[in-house]
């Protein structure tokens, strides 16, 4: 028996809106069960990528397969494996939570009895049982988002696509949502693709895709991406910050540089001591600290470098 196809395979996938190249040419390989984070500044092409993968937009160029199904030729097969949460609430405010879920389950072609069971399960796992008979519009923002997730997962899709799912959620609802998605992935091997502007949310990903101006500027797992910045990030500030940077460059220890309001963030390779000694010799260095690299360092370095 041949191995199952990856969740997503894209080659040269791109989309234009008139003369705007929203997505240039994206190559992607996503394993089944992976948690994938799409990152990038506003207008980078994240939503466009997700709409393409969800078959809600036609590509202008390139090809892609979702669980082996062609994005253009096999749209209905792909839609059957999909759960979607986009930025606008997708539950109907005039229906109760339960009615919303039942409607979604029937739309996913579950037979009545299976649909009723699926709705009960979804209410249970999202802790919406007590709110089942409330109208969608009566829910607070956090519960509405959980109801969106319940709706998107009621038919237990193999691929979940979520566009900025945690925007506007308080820490408690955000935590609840991630626990829910995590459970879904562990219990059922669901592949999850989401976009976010909260870079810490991408730390748990198996695979991060960083886009800028419609092009992929970095991808990989978070540890590998952070390693491209160096083993340490030195934050330096003060009138002598530029001199310190030049000395560090001279010593060959600099991997990446990001300019900040008052100085620089330098991604360093090698030991800390030489830079520490150089900083001590410059009275105009007002702040000097080392810390481990973060995805934010990768983000700023890659998205600003080509600006
Ligand atoms: P954000 O973080 O702001 O949601 P994004 O990374 O999701 O941004 P997209 O929404 O994919 O970015 O937009 C990519 C580019 O395509 C932007 O320049 C945007 O203005 C443009 N664009 C998106 N949708 C349309 C549309 N329907 N018509 C014309 N241009 C569009």
C-alpha cells in the first residue's frame, strides 16, 4: 500500500487581484497532523493563502493538493475534509448555538442521528452546553469564537484552517481555544493551519511559514528558524551602539542585525565574552543584555530585510 499523501502540497501557488500580486509563488509541504503557523505583516498574503487552500479562491498560477485532491479539479472532495474559521464570526446570530451546529452538521452531510450526536459532542468539548439555547448574537466575543470553532469542527474535519482565530480574545478564552485545538489534533490527527500576529502562538508549531509582500521569506520549525538568528541576541542601546555593532562585525560574530528605536538587536554566533568586553570599553553603551532568540527576531529580520 502506498503511503498517504501529505496534508498539503503546493507548487508555485499564486494569486493576483487585478494588478496586485497578493501571493507570488508558494511552495509548501505540510505533513498530516501538523500544526502550521502563517506569519507575516498586514498584506503579506496569509488570508489569500488560506482562501486558496480552502478552495474559496481560484489560483492565478501554480498547483496544490490537499490530501491528494487537486485544488481546482477536486474542490468538493477538499471541502468535505475542511473546517474553516475566518476573521468574521461565522455563526448565525439569529439561530441558537445548537441550531447553528446542527445546521453545520447537516451541511456537512451527516445523517440526522449522527448530526445530533456530533452537535452534542461539539457542545461538550467547547463547554458550550449551558449556552446551547442562546442566540448566537447573545454570546460574548470569546464564546462566539468558541462557537465558531465548534461549528468548524462539528463534522471532525481532517484539515482546520483558521484566520487569526485568537484576535480579540481574553487570555482565558485564548487558552481555552488552544487547548481545544490541541485536543483535536492529538485525538484525531487533525492538520491545523492558522495565521496570527501573536508570534508566541507560533512557538508551538511544527512548521512556520513567514510571508512578506506575497512571498515566502522563511519557513521551518521554530527552533530551526531561531537558530538562523544565532545562539544569542544582544540588545544594545545608547550613543555608542553603532560603534559596538561595528566592532562586533569586525570580530565576525554578527549573524543578523535589526535596528530598534534606540539601538540594535544583534543575532550573535559564538561566545558572549568578546562582545561583553567591547561593550564594557564603550561608555556610551547604556544598555547591553543577552537573551535567547525568539520568533519575533526572525520575523523582524526577515520581513524588514527586504523592505
Ligand atoms: P492581514 O494580516 O492584514 O490580514 P494578509 O497577510 O492576510 O494581511 P491578504 O489579505 O492575503 O494579506 O492580502 C494580500 C494582498 O492582497 C494585500 O495587498 C491586499 O490589499 C490584497 N488583497 C486582498 N484581498 C483583495 C481583494 N479582494 N481585492 C484586491 N486586493 C486584495
